[in-house]
C-alpha cells in the first residue's frame, strides 16, 4: 500500500462521510467491497481507515493484513496466508478494535479462491472486518458481493488526473512491457481498428495509455478530458463500439501531440568502450558508433 493520506478531502462527500463514520465509530463497520476505476482513491482510503483505528499501536502489523490478490490469487495462497491470520488473534484482552483483512485487486482471484473466502464473511465485522478492493465489480462472485456493503468510488476529477498520473496512482504500478507494446501497436494501427483486436482489457489499455502519456509529458486538457470517460467505462461487458469511440479520440489526440514534438533535439550517443576492453570489442564499438552517428544524422535531416 502507498502513502497514507492526511485526509479524505479529494473524495466525494458521500464516500468521505461513510469512512469518517467508520473511523469514529468502528462498531458500525461492515464487510466492505470498494469498486471504481484506477486512481479513484480506494486503496489509500483503506490505508487511512486502518491508520485511524490502529495507527498509534504497535499491534497494527499483527491485526491488519493486506494482500494483493493479483500476486496471491490461488487457493493455496488463501490456505497459507489468510487462514493462519484469521485463526490467530493477537489483540490484548479487552481491546475491542476490529482486525482487518484487505484483499486488493480481488477480481483477479480464481473462482475457487473466491469461494474459499466466503466462510470468512460469517465473522462479525466488529471482530474481523474484510475489505475487498476491485476495479471491475462484474468479476467478483455474487456470493461475495451479496455479503458486503458495496461502496462506489467516482473517477478522479479531470483537473486532478494529471497530478495523480504523475504520482503513479493511475498506473497501478502493474504496467508491463507487453501492455505498452500493444498500446503502441494500437496507436499505429489503421484508423478503423478496434481495441478488441488487441489482447488488453479496457482497464489495462487505460493504464498503458496513461503511462505512455505521462512518460512523454504530452498530457493536456483534450487528452485528460478523453481519459475520464475511459476510466468510467473500465468495466467488462460494455459494447465495444462505445469503448472504441473514446479510444479513437484518445488515439487521435496522442498522434496530434506527437506531431508537435521536436524529435530533432534527441542526441543519441553510445557509451565509449572502456580502455581495458579487448581490442575486438573496441573495434565493434567503433563500428557501432559510426553506424549510430550516421543514423542520427539521417534523423536530423528528416
């Protein structure tokens, strides 16, 4: 989990009121299912709640367990890590504060793992509060959804998208090389290409696009205004034509920004070969330098 926020002011009043109530009156807690687009503040809000209830106690490590379900998604992980935590109560006698089990990205759990979690919801939330966090509510089994208080997190405001993407909130820290490669392939595909032709979910495409936009520093009002509906549409099962409309706009904005970049300012110079390198490696390096210099000259003349 990330940095604990000082307050919940960036959240909508509805969510802020609910979690303020839980922090002041833990007896009102219920098992929770938090859902919404990446960057909406779900994980940081949970971290804020845990800090309000257990932050000043040395017992927080033993009473609050957070797992990223994308890494611990199997039934074996449930048996090895969650069951021992649930069965061991390290609270001091008379301490009525609830323990917390937080499962981030819970939609990535296998079906068998989700079913194995259902009996834990029989525990009183005032004793053991279970919090599920997900981007896609449709991928969480109904047997879990029906036992939790579902709280929807709204997408971040347009004027805060650039700040949050710079912090990495909207990337989810799970961008992998293939996602970026597929996004680049989509950008350079013919104009009538559908996002369904590429092996990425809507949410993964948004994350890859935001990573790409932030890396090149090309975010502007037009791009950020287009990204916001994509965050709202980051749910499985929506009509592909609807999603293609917004991705097409984002693609057009990105390509337009690339036309304004001054690529001639790039100065690519290979590292010189060390003096103690073998002679054959130094010769190869010299040849590489010559080839690269020629290529760079051609780029500057374009």
